[in-house]
C-alpha cells in the first residue's frame, strides 16, 4: 500500500529547527523548534544515542563545535552533558522525548538518524519513544543500513535516503559511488530521498523523482532556493530571512 507523504510538502522545512545564533537560537535546541512551530515549518532534527542509551537531539559526533569541549558524544551519559550550554547561550542539549512533547504534532518531524554506533541500537531506543508519539514523522539517514532496518522492523514508517556527491568526504571511490548513486535503494525501497542541492542536477535524482518525492538540502539563500525548485519537491532551509 502506497504511503501518504504529501504532508512533507505542506510548508518549508526548518533545518535543525529555525535557528539563528545571531539571535541566540542554536541549532537543534528547544528554542529553535519552538520558533519553527510559530511559523508552522516542518521540523528537521538529528538524533544520537549516548552511553546510557539516552536518545538526544544533536547533530555532530563530537560536541566541540556546539559546546567548546572536544569529546565524542557517544562516550557520555546524559547526566554528564545535560548542563552544557549550546554556543554560549542558555540552551542545552535536549532529550528526544522532550522535544517530541514540545512538537506534539503541531508540525511534522523529519528525524535524521546518525550513525556513530552499531545499527539497531539507536533505532530500537528511538522507536520505543516514537511508538507512543501520535504526531506525523518520517525517518531518514545517510546510512542505507538504517533505512533497511526500518524496512525490516517498521515497514509502515516513512523512510528516506540522504545523499550527495560526497566530493568532500574521505571515503574511497567505491563507497562514494555506492552512496552517491544510492545503489542500495533497490533493497531499502525509500519512500523519499533527501539530496544536497549543490550536487544537483543529477540523473539518479531525476529518475527517482519521476515516481517519488525529493527533498533538497540545505537551502540558505534565494539563489539556492530557485535552483532547488527545478529539481526538488520541498526544501530544507536555514537563514529564512534571506529566502
């Protein structure tokens, strides 16, 4: 049965929430999500799992960029990081369950699963939380094995494959080729893809879009937005004042 994912086109998508550090609003913070809700933007966020199995909303594997402390996130418990301030503001790293309570189906949520732990661990813990969530959500990941995990264990959950041209990555040629071309899609059967707008146009994306939805990331200005309109069905954005 075809899944209805039209809600992913109902408004622009706020990348890591509607953040603006110049205004004291860090990415992936409760304040950034509250700002997105004000404008009814779809929220995109990232989740990690900690040493104590807490699921948190945070992007990087290392916390230095956001907290100034050069440590890998997966080595912490939540109690050890819960009081760290994000980018010298009075905002803190939130628990995933608390963010969902705030969103509370006011807007849809796009959840990016990070991949600094073995497949299945973050996915299982996140789904313990999401099974009680009544709102609209989808999952996505750069890792096709996360997408495959959802296909096997929660086939009714809308799943997306993230990708780009990987020109800046340190991956070898074969890994770049496989990920850039989303070779695993024929197995994982994603319901949508999310592709770097700076890697477009690309024929694999154009072929996919003939049948399914494409989200472009990350749009930061009008020029990128106009380009993305040619190749994508909706847009993951920052710098909303510039759009």
